[in-house]
C-alpha cells in the first residue's frame, strides 16, 4: 500500500483534529468542526471552479471556515452559550447553506465537476507539507511559548489566567480562530486535494471523527496525528480491499479506532489529561 | 419574562426565521409559504407525510430532553436510534414469529427500547465510573453503531438472497398498522404522543423526575440533599437511549419495514434542535417536532421551482437555535447584574 495515499486520506482529518485539539486545550469543544470543514470544502470548490486557480480556492475555503467558526465562537465564548448547542446549530447551518447553494448552482442531478488540483510532487503537496511541519510546531507552541501556556491555562484553570492579566475570552477566541483556520483548510483540502470535486455533505462525519481523534490522541499533537494516520490507513485499506473484491467485514476495522478510543477512556478514564475546564463557559467575575 | 411570553416569542421567531430564510434563498414568500403549507397539510397524504416525519422527531426529541434535563449531553441519539432498530431486527429474525400479531409488535418495540438503552448504558457507565464526558462517548458510539449496522445488514442480518446490503422485510403482521394503507402515517404517532405525556408526568409529577431535574439544574443541591446522583444520571441516560431506540423501532415497524445503510437519516441529530426549541419540555416537544415534521414534508413540495428542499429545514433549525441562544443571553443579562 502506498504510504502517500494514506497520507492524503489522513490530511483533512488530521488538520481538523489538530485545530479541534487547540480549541479544546483552551476549553472550547467545537462540535461545529463538521460544519467548518463542509463550509471550507464548499467555498474552496466555488472559488477554484470560478477562477481555475486552486490556491485561490484554498484561501477562500480557509477564510470561510474561519468565519463560520468565529460566528460559533462569538456565541460560545462571548455570550457564554452552551458549546454543544452552538456547535449543533453551526453544523446544521453549514449543511443547509452549502447544500442549498450547491443545488442552486449545479442542480440536483449529481453532475460531477472536476476541479484544478494542487501542484504536487509525487502526491506530496503544500498542504501535506504544512501538516507535517504543523505537528511539531503545535507541540512547540503549546509547550514552549507564552501564548501556548496562556492557551492551556484557559482550558485548565481560566480563573488563574484572568488573575494573571490575560483575557480568557480573547485567548479562547484566538484558539477558536486557529481551529477555524485549520478546519477550513481541512475542508478545502478535502474538495481540492482529495476528491477534486464536491458533493452535498461530502464531509460525511469526518469532522466528528476529528473530535473523536482528539480524545483518542489524549490531547497531544503527535498522538492525535498518529490516531488520524491509523484511521486514514484503515480508510485506504478498505478501498483497496473493496477494489480487489475481498469479502471482508471491513466495517469492524473501520469501527476499531472508535472502539479503541472508548476502551482507552474506559481503562484510564478522563484522568488528568482532558482540559479540566473543557466545555465550561467562563464569565468574568 | 414568563413562560408563555417566551413560548409566544419562540413561535413568532420560528415563523420569522422561516420567512427570513425564504428571503435569503431568494424565493417568493407568498408562493413558497402556500406551497409549503400545501405540502404539509394540503391533503390527507400531506398530513400523513408530516406526521410520519414528526413521529421519530418526537421520540428522539424526548430522549434528548430526559438526558439534557439530567445535565448529560446525549448527542448519541443517532447511535441509539440505530441500535434500537437493530435489536428489533434481530428479534424479528430469530425470536418473534410473524404469527404473534400484536404481541410480536409489542415485543419488537420493547426490543428497540432495550437496544437503545443498553447502547446508552455504555456511555452512562463511562461517565459515572470513569468521568468521561457523555458528549465524547456518545459521539464515538455513534460511529460504532453505524459500522455495526453496515456490518449487520451485509452479514448476519442480510436478506435471504444475499444480494443487497439490507435485511429481509418484516412480515406484514409485525408492521405497525397504518391509518391509510397508501400513506405513511402509522399508529406509531399515537405511541409517540403517549410517550410524551408519560415523560411529562415522569419529569414533573414524580419524585424521581423531580430529583432528575435537580441533578441537572444544580448538582450541589442534589448532593447536599443526598440524592443518589450517579444512579439518577445513569437511569436518565438509559431512559434517553431507550426513547431514541424506540424511535428507531417505530421507524422500522412503521415506515421502512427493513434495515439498510441509509436507515438513520440523521434523525438523532435533528432531534437536538427539536428538544432545544421546545425548552427541553416534553409537551412542547410535540409542537416543535410537529413544526419541523411539517417543514420536512412541506419543503419537498417546493421542488417544482427551487432545488432548496430539506436544506431549508437545516438552515431554519440552525438559525433558530442560534436565535434562541442569543435571546436567552439578552433576556438573562440584566438579572445576572442584579445578582452581582
């Protein structure tokens, strides 16, 4: 099996998962990442289709993902709304809007459109390189920089962060923005890099998988990336087996990462690894 | 703001959001509204489509209400829905004989509750014993459930000819009776309404229900009164899963008659806005599910002049939930500053 194909399958999920992890480290669980990815995928497709330039598509998709995530972030961070509720709403909005715009532009006939792909060298393109560089960068930024420390404090003990002169809301919004950028890029890469096309609800749960992988990877960038590689590998393996006509109950293999994640959680519990203020709105005192 | 004002505001807000979304989609308001109305209530078939869509939304919505009232975010309605239907299908294949008639139907519905409840029990156990947030565990369990469904319909539960990944159709005697054989509407809607009343009585008229709400509203008060918090939360999540499972069973016995890969239809997710807009109140869930059921049925009728279709419903659900969240913030804020 080609390692590079696995990497290509993994990239969208890993980008979204890294973004989700950064948000969660700051205490914001972004259930809306599915919607972020879908928005990114759609607007990347639109821009690339209109201009014929994949880079414009990449930028458009990333910005769209950022915007929709900031909308959710404004509700959950600024208004202190329930993060699960807001995320659900964002997912529905993104699904409805992208499906409608897609149908009104391309009809419901399921017409296959093909998009300009990213320039690549043996299947390695700029986004994959960005991801490979991004993992160690995330480790470094979270552990060694002042902002990384503030970000983790916003997720672990926001009161202390406030007391040391930071604004919890600002730190969390920046984390949400980063997760929006990565989620949008993930979606853009899904339509431009992986599929070179777009279909309604094309993310089909990949955003949710990204959330699951953050838990599976115990909120550590390298382990989250590893978890995504495993899922990407199983994904690619499944297509391979199908094309060879093997009759394997592959559903069980696909379910493996989630089962393993659940087992890990069952064995070690949430422990001290999950950010302790995760999903808790913070209001100033 | 009192409850009635809030309810009135929600109803007006929902209509306003419907009209605004039509505007945003560039559709003619009058014509669209009348087409939607026609599609949802124009003739007996339309009514039947509306109520057919409403039924699973009510049951899943009630499931969401019970868990969220106890302070647990069950977003695994999807998985519990699937497991309920799967359990029903298993019993139908190996245990319940077509000759059982009404007893068979009852047995299959019980099976679906059991399936959903057991699936939710995994998340409940993880939460109570291991401190794992229900959001994460129920989310993970959704994926496992969907893969389990795909495995079952192309493996042990596959139809006799082994050609299509779906189960055999249920015997006619095991299907929920229909009001009109040509239309969607089946007696499951009666089940759903009865369950809603039951959940209302449980939550607001029994000691158990009261404790459940206290645990969700203020865990400290619950602990101070020595409520068995863990047991209550465990039970609430299982009940919640049982109701979502029942929704799956009712959909199987009432509408499809067989299980295939496309069975879930995201109803477990769509039920979350239904429950939220009902203010997590079981009787309002009836109304809110009816509204969205009607929209699902009605928007199909728009197909003649716009491709929008059900996408409109998703947009309205999302916008309505954000609107509600905003509304709560703006109405609560003054009170919060008084408390300071």
